[in-house]
C-alpha cells in the first residue's frame, strides 16, 4: 500500500488566491485577500482536527 501524502496545507494559498480573484473583480483587493486568508486558515485547522479524529 502506498501511503497517501497529506497536502492539506495547500488549502491556505488556494483560498488566498480565490479571495484575490474575487477582490480584483469587486475592486476591494486587500479586503478580499484577508478574508480568503482567514477562511483558508480556519478550514485548514478544521480539516486537520477532523483528520486526527478520524485516524484514531
């Protein structure tokens, strides 16, 4: 069996880039980038907690 890599950290830049794209469209770039970064960090910690709970 091949052990699956856990690349959950890559979700933070993904949300940051989505926030940047939305910010470019709505003319509020930095506000949307910050919101995307915060959401990415929250989702990262939620998924990390959930994965630890499922692996037990």
